[in-house]
């Protein structure tokens, strides 16, 4: 005899009764209640394995006017990353662009400064915003060995590792580096 002859498949049959379904351990309501947390755990585990590194490979110093002046006196180029804790594209750059080994290597010759503008209304941060004419965050500013800004290299908003390297290797940056080394 088959399941059809006994009516098992017509009435829900043995696969719907007993321990797993019905009044047993795994009821539909228990399954529905458990599905949300179970899926959340699965997505977090999968996401953790797929997410890019959150560790910046660039070693930053805290921005100060003194650090910029010291670099200019030593004829060292400077890169300043302006960010805020609440800025999502800033976090994205930290997680992707500055975690790229090629970007970290390309920034080695620079004095690397990070300016925290989380509290944009503080008098100190308002002065920094005005001094550099910042229009938004994130912003990246390059200062040449002579102490003047390389305006053509200024970046606003999220910049991918590829685009960042394109700016660093641009003819303007190369010319500026060559000109300073010849002096």
C-alpha cells in the first residue's frame, strides 16, 4: 500500500504529525518566532566573513597647526584627512581606501594627519573648516613640501582606492614632487 491508499498525503499524513509538526517540538508558531533571530545570526556570520577589512593600514597623527608647520619647516609633504564620527562615507574610506595596501604605501612619504571634525560647531573646528574652505566631509587635502596646498589634488566625498591612487599618481602631483626635489 502507498501513502495515497491510506490517505496520508490527503490529510497531511505522517510527515505533518508527531514530534516535528503539530503538537510536538517544532510547531509553526515556534518556527516563525525563531526564524528572525536565526536569520539575523546567519546574516551576521556571513557578512562578517565577506566584509572588507575595517583596519586602516595608514598610520595617522592627530592634526594640529603645529604639525603642519613642522612638516613645512622640514620640507615634507602633508596629507590631511578631515572626518567626523557621524560621517558614513568617512567610515567607508577608513574601511576600504585606507585599508588598501597600495594606498598606504603611496602615502608613506607624506606626513599623515587626521582632523576630527565631529563637533563642527566648536571654535577650533570652525577655524579649521574656514582655513581650508571645506565644503563637506570626508575631505582630503595635500600640502606640498613648500607648505602650499596642491589644490588640484583636493578631494571631497568618498574616494575609492583606485581613484585615490589616480590622484596621487596624477601629472600634477608628479610635477610638484619633481619640482620640489630639483630645488
